């Protein structure tokens, strides 16, 4: 409404300014124009001889002047009256304008009108107080407008201005940030509209700006408080004095199921039952004391009950007037459920305490008993109320008080529970043996608050122990002479007797066992096998079992234990008697025997295989020797004949005849025959070398010269690079055998590199051995072929017998050495020969 009123006053000011001074000449011009119009119309439309025309031509000029003057006076009078009215209105507007200017100053607002170039036509209001700039600075410096807007606001603001200059009758409002002269930022509320001409084209922009910085700060503070209220887990609800809901936070939505918009302005949304009082009494307390705190049950939207800790408070203003109520509600449903379960558990626990035979109790740091279970009456004959308040030490006979006192000191100092055995005097004055377990109790600050104790009647056990002790002496002499261990267990599987030379043998004493179970003696790892056997013995079975354990040094000991039930005079089983025997040596002997048996089987199997292989090879050797001997003579005859043919006949033929024979290929045929005979001779020699017995003949060998000789015989291609690393010049070995082995291995390496590569030959001494290695970078040997590589008659070549590497291995083994091979397909192979140096001088 204020905005429309201010806009109307701006437009009224513009109208008054545009109609201010009307001169008298305007009235005269109107009169002359009217007179001239009458003459022209009469001359054109009517007859020129009419009266109107004759006014000028027939009457005198004076009459015409009088007509014009009278008309002008009438018009001037009418205009003057109108101007007088406008002047009065202008004076009234000025007064109102001053009033609105003061109003704008008081409300910290600015009204401005700008032309299409965004230059202010006029400006009213408290501009300097809002922006820090004076009006002179504003009108003299165009950059002031630019400085008022921060960078992030300029895009939005100029988008609105562009719309104002293009769209007709547009009104826009919004909040903007403004940068004051001192650099501070403030918030303003802007109302903008454009003023259009009769064609709808915007001519001016009118704007009203109100300083809303305080309101923005208040909104931010309220928003921050709203965030806080929505982030807490307690439901917060406010209402007016009529109990209409005014605020409902997020936690209230989750707790009760209603959304905020569903409950705003309503009353009695939450059905509430007060557990401690009535609603009327609670409201009375709230109005009188200002707050109420208590437990209530409220019901959700779905009807489910919610147990709540509720706090209601009054809301008052600065004058102390009641403006509403606020309620803070904490969901206690889970806690109530826990309390109910705790009560149920406590009742169950009390029933257990009432029916259990053991006595459970608690006494404070002064030693005064604060709680004791009802079973104290069955143990001592005293009622619970007679025990409460008594000192704990008064329960025991005076002779056992030091024992129980020492146990208490141990528990307090170590903060670890302990137990002991002592006697309690009952109502009739009889002494009862009891096992007392003592544990420390701590408060929430981990400070000692008292002692929890339990008491168990062990009189029967003590009686059995005394009976057993009496009988123990009878057979102690017998069992102490035994190398085995003899032990006795009660029905709780505790050791009550341990005897035998076994204790001295293993440097231990009965105290390690007495009063303890097998779990306490041997630990959890070994307890299960003993406990299972003990249970069978307690059921009347005779049990024998074996078990093992490790010593601190890591050695494994094996034992055999035999158990039998121990009965009293009535045949009732009252315990277990057992005999343990160390069978470690027996086990070790059995394992050695089994291992020996397994090894013997492997040795027998290997020897059988070797014998069969030897028999097979022996047969092959005999056949080989016979075949080799029979083939030698024919081969030698063929060689001789070929030699005679070449030397006696071919060399003596005329040149023409020789050229004919060469053209026919006879000489090539003879060479091929000679090569094939040499190859057959090599086969025979390999077969004989592999099968005949060999005795090495040792001599001094220059290793470098031997390798050079072999390389000169093989002649590796130029594309193979040979690297020799010989670190030992002279060795003692069989020259023929070693040369044959190296020749075969180097030849194989050269043949494995058809595309070229590197051949490395190494010789050195190491740890009393000669180490020779031949390594190539050839095609390599497949992994599945490596185990068969030294097997006789195994070959991967199209032409060959598979004896080359087998002979190499045999020669090296004759020299007491070994040959190994490593290979990788595509990268090459490496053969390593290890021959021990002679330990004594050989006969050369």
C-alpha cells in the first residue's frame, strides 16, 4: 500500500511541473486561431457574401479587433482559473512531498526515478544514511551506482533493468546486497516498476529501496536457531497461551509421526497420559512454578505409545506476560524397555540366588555385609537379616581369619579375584568347610567400592579327601617305586593325589597338580582329550588313551594314560585313579621303524629298477659289442675301396674323363659314401663306448688348449659370438673322456643357435672341484624333455641315436663327477660339469 502511494505522488509531481507557467500570449493565440478558423470555414463552405465573410470586408477593422480581444479575455480568464487551481495543488503536493521525504528518512528508505540512461531524475529519502554517499557524490560521480552493487549482484540487477527497459508495465521486487562507502555490506528490499508512454514504451524506472539489514540478521539468527532445534534429538514443541501449536521440530516429526504442516495451529494433537500426576495438576504446577518435569506416555499418529521424559516451561515476554509454552520431550521407550528387562532379570536372578546352594554376597570397604543371598540360611542356619550389617570376618572361625585376611589383601592389591578354603561356624556351633571366592567390585570411576564373595560348602569333599589320604598312605610306598605317574581325581576332576618316580624324573612336585583340574595344569589346548576321558571314567568305564604335549624347548612328549573309576565302600564312584606312562621313546622308535621301512621299500624299489636297467643295458652292451665288431670289418673294407677308387683311378683319369665323371656326380657320390661310412663308424664307436667298461687315465691337461682344439674342429659360424672365461690353466683328468664330453656339449650348443647367438665357456675351481659350464642363447629345451635328456636312445633330432648326452653323463660319472642342465625355451641352455679334484697323486 505504501509502495502504491509513493508511486502516485511521484507521478503527481511530474504532472504539476509540466503544467506550471502558462503565459498570456497563449490566450491571444487561441483567440486569433479561433477567429481565423471561422473566416476560412465560412469562405470555403458557405457563400462569400454571407454575414460572416462581410465581417472582415464590409465592417470596420476595429470591430474585428474588438472581437478578438473579447475572445482572448474570456479564454485567458478560464486559463487563469485553471492555473490557480494547479498552483494550489502544487503547494499541497510540496507539503505532502516534504512529509513523504521525512517519512522515507525516518524509515531508512530511498525513492528514486531514473530515465532510460539510468540517470536519476529525482531522489528522495535517507540515501546518505543507507549508503554512506552524499547526494552530491551521487550526481557528480557516475561510478557511485556501480560501486553500490557487489560483483555477484550485478548480473541479476542488470537483467532486471533490461527487462524494465523492454517490457511494458513491469513490476519486480527482490532482496539485494549493497556495498556502502565504508565497504560494509547491507541488505535492501527493492520495488521496481517502469513508467510507459501512450505507446507502451518504458520511459522511466521508479524504485523504492528499504534497508532490511536488521531483518536479514534476525532471519539468519532465527534460521540458525531453527537449525539447532532441528539437529537435537529431543522433540521441541511450542504453543501459544491457548495451546495452539506454533513450532514442531524435526525430532518431533520422527518421534510422533506427524509432519509440521499437519499440526501447526492445532490443539490437543498429542494424547498424553501423566504417570506421576494428572494433566490439570501438571498445568497448575506449570502456571505457578513456571515449569513441570515428569514422565508421560504419549501416543503417535499410528497409535503406538511413546514413553517420554517431558519438561514443560512457560514463555514470557520482556514485560513478564505469558506468550506461550515450550515442551522438550525425550523418547524413553527404549530405556523403559531396558528397565523392564532389568527388573525381570533381577527377579530371575533373585530366584536363582534363593534356590542355589552357593552363597552370594557383597560387603563394603569397612567389611560390613550389605547383601547376602537366602542360601546363607541353609549353610549356617542364620537368617538373612541376622547376617546383614555383620562384619565379613565374623563368619569364619578365629583360626582361619588370617588366611581369609591375606586373601583379601591379595585381591585388593592385585585387583584380581582369588579363592581359598576355610571354616565357617554355623548356628549350632559346628564348623563347616567352605570354598570362598573373592572378587573386587568397582564403581563407575573404576574405584574399589567393595568385595563380592561366594561361599560353597565343601565339607563332603573334605571328608572324601581325608578318607583318601588315609588310604593313600597304604599304597604310597608301592606307587612311589614305580617309574610311571599315579594320580587320583575327585568328581570335579581335581587332583587330590599324585605319586611316582615320574615326578623326580621330570623335576616337578605334587604341588603343581594338587587341587587343580587338568585344564589348570595342562592348559586349554590339551584339556579336551583329558576331560573327555575323565567323563567316561566317571561313568564307570576303563579308559586308555594316548596324548602329547610340547615342552618349553619345543620337544614333543608322548604319553599313555589309563583311567579307572574310584569307588567308595557302597560302590559309588567318588573319583578317578589313573596311571600315566611316558611313551616318547617308544613313539620315536616306532616312527624310526616306520621311516626305515618306508626308506627300505624305496631303496628296494630303486635297486630293483636299477638291476633291471643294468640287465637291459648289459644285454644291449653285449649285442652292441657283437654288432660293432661285425660292422667294423665291412666298414673298413668300404673305406679302403673308396680311397683306392679316388686315389688310383680318379686321379689318373684324363681331364676330359674326370670332367665327365664330375658332371655325372660320381665324385659327389663317393664323398657322400665316405661321410655316411664315417657316420656309421661314429654310431658303432658310441655304442661301444657306452657299453664297454671304462677305466679313466689321468694326466695333466691344459684346459685352454683343449677348448681351442675343440672349437677349431667344430668351427662355429661367424654369427655366433664365442666367450671364453677360463680361470684355471691346468687340471688333472682323463683327457680323452673330458674332450669327448666337451666336444659333444659345445657341438650341441652351436647346433642350438641356427640364427646365431652367444656361446659362453667357463672353467674355474671351487670348493675342491673343477666347474666347467657351456651356455648358449639358442632355442632352449622344453621342460618336459629335461628329465629324459640323459636317457640312452632318447633324442629329439631327426637323425641321431640319442647316445651323445648319455655317453657324456657316463664319462663324467666315471670321473666321479656330475653333469646338470638348466634351460628355458627361447632363451637358451646351460650345461654345468662338476669334477672333483684328485685327492692323491695319480700314476701317469
